[in-house]
């Protein structure tokens, strides 16, 4: 008896995805709960697990785009020896003149079912076969270095013979030649997540009247408070006190002072939110995602830092859930972690505002009649001018600036 492995529904608006990587190969013995493949959609990546024990027989290749409900594999009940009928079927098919290169069961790699999230990510993105990579870790386990080395070696190895041009008239020069090393460009499909990000950004530019206003804040007091409180905070909560929790709390104070920024336009109506779910942009190798810190006004600094750390880890491992990304009322993006000096963030529809943080740099500033060197950060607020006036935008930034420069204005609880 066989069980079909179908692409499950992973969200209301998601209709398709890409099988980015098979964690088990055709012919592998699998157990209920084992991760079979990763489904990459325009929002998140999800590991699909086996529902029953048996032998896996895949039906689609890695990189194939599939729709919700499609059958991508079957699990034959029984041990590996029960896979013989499949081979017999292949022989019978060959006698009728059909293709003889039917997938044959291959033995599982010794450590393929114990790949770390980092290794899985490299394997998926570089389209590597874990079974062909020698592991240098304990017990022959693959490390991220092994996977990166395999990808590098593949790039420098001679390229396989080019396939004949297809019916669409594919130009030969569109395929890179690793043998000559003089390729001009490569072509590959954008991932569903990247396509979704692109569509959202263009939609935001086309539907909102986006304007950006700037200010700067002196980080001296926050840095001093953080340095003094860090040891006690770590001892009490088991994690470090970062800058983001200060800015989330400061943003909440700004939104309370200027409510329209915490709302959205919907048709001819304006929806005013009376709660503060703050999205925090997290950059990953797959693209930008914005998990949401729920009820930020009611959470402690430690709870906010814990949420951020958890979201960042799960986002980079591709394990974040769709519900974690939905329903934010305002967004904060920290380009400063990459060294950004100044930028104009784009709105995260349907929100009316997004705060951009930038790099902290020591600069000479005038304090009363003296010129002193202080750690300064530029702040940028992009907002929908249809809902928010310039005066309100400036008021918001001034409120954030005052809370950062005098943290005692915030509800400190550490």
C-alpha cells in the first residue's frame, strides 16, 4: 500500500511553491515525522514531513514549481526490500519501449538526515547532493564548510556538455561556461519570496504617496544605560539587551503621540489601530522578512529582545511561520547593522509608516556652545502622505529622538 505525499496548504493566499530541496532521496527508508522536502513559497519556507513509515519514491525534481495539492512523491509501506516491485515495473516498462532511465533507489547518505539548518540552506541554494559530499565533522557529519567547499569545487570544475537548444530557441551564450571562465552573465529564476518582495515594493510605490523625513539622535545615554545594565540583564534573562528594544519602545511612544501613523487607508476609509504590533525587518539569504512583535506596548524589554532573537533565528533557518509575518501596524528596519549611513525605507503595505535606523557613527556636534564628539545615528521616517501630514511625521521623529536621548522617558523595567 502506498501513501501520496501532497503539497499541503500553508496559507490562505499561497497557491504554489518550489520544492527547493529533497532531504530524503528516492528509495530512502523514511519514518513518520522525517523531513522529506522544503517547500519555498512567496512568504516562507516550510519543511514537509512524512506521515507514515516506508520507502520514498519522488515524482518531481528539486527546483520544480508545484501547486497546492499536487502529488510530489509516494511512500511505499514496508522496508527497503519492498522497493523491488518498483524495479520490476521499470523492467516491464522498458520491454514496452518506454524510457529505461527510471529513477532507481539509491542508498541514503550516512548523515543526510542529520544536516544542520545552515548546511541544508547551502545544499538547497547551491543544488548540491549531500550523498556526494565527504563530511569532515564528527562521525562523518557534513559541516557548512564542507558544503561551501563542494559548491566552490563544482564552480571550478569543467562544465558538462551543453544540451541541445530547446524549442524556444534558447541562446547558447545564456549558459555560463565554467571551463573557459569568461562567462558574461547567468540566468536563473527569482525565488517565490524574492518575486513577492519585488511585487510588494512596486505596489507600495504605485499606491501610496511616500515621503521621507529625517532626524538624528545622540546615542550616548542609551549606550551608557545599556553598558551599565548589560550584566544584570543577561544574568536575569539569559540574553543580551540590544538597541532594537529601545527603538521599539520609543516608536510606540511616537505612535501614541501621532496616532495616524499607526493606521492605514482602506479604500475611502481610514482604519485607526489601537494596538501596537511592530514589525521588525530581518534580512536573510532568501530575502527580507518582517516578523511582528505583538502588543509591543505591553511587553517588557526582555520579552521584546526574546521575540526578536527567536524570529531572527527562525527566519534565517527558514522555519518562520506565516502568522508571524501578518498583521503589523508599523515597521522598523535597521540598515545600520550593514553599515548604512542613510536611506529612505519603502512602506510595508498597508501600513502608513516605517522607521529606518542607520549606523552609529561618532561625529562632532554642537552642545550648547561647545563642539563635542558624540555617537550619532540618522533616523528616517517614510510615511504615506495621504494619511500623515509633514508636521505629524516630524513630531513622531522628535518623540523617538527624545526617548532615545533620554531613556528615562521610556517605561524601563530592567
